[in-house]
C-alpha cells in the first residue's frame, strides 16, 4: 500500500516529536511495592521451642527514575488540556512516558509516582499514543498529598 508520507518525512517528523519530548521532559520517580526480606534469628529461648525464634522483616525499596512530559491543570483547577481536549480535574496530572517507563509501571504493583516532589497515584490505565510508529503512553495521576 502506498503511503502519503515518504520514509524521509516520517523520520523527520518523528525526530521532531522526539525533540519536543526531550525539550519538555522532567524526571519522575516511580515506587513499586517493596520487596520483603525475612530473616529468622537462631536464638531459641529454653523451654519455648522454635516458637521463640524472632523473625526480622526488612524492606527493599524498588523504584525507578524516568523522563516524562507532564501536563498540570493551571493552578490545579479544572482545565482542558490542549493536546487531548480532555478535562483534568483538580489535583490530577497527565504524564506522557516512553515504552521503558510504561513497562516499569505495568510490571508488578505501582505504589505511587512522584512528580515535582508531589506524590500521585495512578487512576487510569494507559492510553497509547502512536505517531508514525513512535509510541508514547499517557497516564492520569491523582494527587495523594
């Protein structure tokens, strides 16, 4: 099937979109469910059997830092975003991320996402955005602070 856009133009246009993302991206921190490391002490008190052994639980933080294009409503009032014409309620943000960040968010349980030192929870599934083969993913986040 013939294309209305040549491969040279596609490369140029997707490069512009990538440059736009790179220009306005900021780092976000994604926190996953921590990993519990349980160790049992071997100190058994006489007369109590193995029930006196103490279990110590230590948690390992699982997090990742990824670039995202962030869209806040102005002063966090109800506003309509220009790029999607969807309403962002007060206390929410829309993030646009690349595939590696999308995979990290979708793998396992995401506890929260920190954007500009403010904690958010994911409130919707991803909305894939495809521009001539270049993929991004949009998520709406709700403020928890």
